[in-house]
C-alpha cells in the first residue's frame, strides 16, 4: 500500500515479502464492461483521498478512521477478506462471515492507517491503466522522503456491480496474498477455532 508497513517503511517492507504478483488469483470472467478510463478514474479518487489524509497532519487515530473510510468506499472489502481467509471461508455461516469481514476491515485499517505518518512529505501519482484479462491494472508511483520512487499498482474490477479495487501490488508483492499468510498464521495459532481467531483479529493491526 518483513510484513507490510513495518516500523521502517521501505520499498520492500510496504507489503510482506515472498508473495509475487504472478500468484494473484484473477477475478472471474463475469466482470462487466469496465474500461481503462473508468479504472483510472477510480484510482485517481483513491489516491486523491489518500494524499489528502497524508497532508492533513491529523492524529494517527483520525488517520486510521479515514483510511477505513477510503478502504470501504473504494475497495471490494468482501472479496479481499474472503481471499485472505481462503478455503476456510467456505466453512463459515453467513453471520460468521459477516463478523469476520467487519473485523478484517478494522484490522486492515489499523495496520495500514498507523503508517500514514511515514508518508508525510510524500505523495502517490497515478500513471496509466491497462486491461489484464478480466480486470484492469492501474499503475501509480509512490514518492517517499529518503526513498527511491516505487511502483504501486491497483487491480480494479466491477464484478461486485461497482468499480472497486480488489488488490494492491507493491513492486510485485500482493496485499491480498500477504494478508492470506497473516490470517492463516492467526488461524493456526488458534488451531482453527473461529471465535478465538476473531477475537485476535479485532485486536490485531
């Protein structure tokens, strides 16, 4: 947007190491007629809102709240959450899945929102969009103080009925798949016991 956004934010710490873009699961081919221009406009709005938060100078708690608003508004949260949970999502009841999705939303917001201070004085610039099979990839460049510019790509689809991003790729590393590793580790620690895992997720980030 090493684990993503660890205490020293670097080009390679923005997203967890070892998960490549080639491993990103493609969205189903049932997507609607999303265009490159529409995908780019969505990411333009995402980046504009993120840059506004970065420049606001607000306390970290307020930045986290703003990040959650941005994540919910522009991100396909149910898809990202289910992808992070993987096959285990199929064993959940409707209410459990809803509770997990809500907890995941808060977890992501805390985890990434806490690092907005490290972007102060920096910016993200949207470059171009291209269609990749059934979704669109929108390329952007992040400029941070003391760091070489690095690529941040948003994967955008309209499969939910609205134009939403369903992944972020930082120099070839996927948010969805790095979080799948994190969520899997949380589940393993609780030996698959959903209620205990959910309690942990609500505090994590």
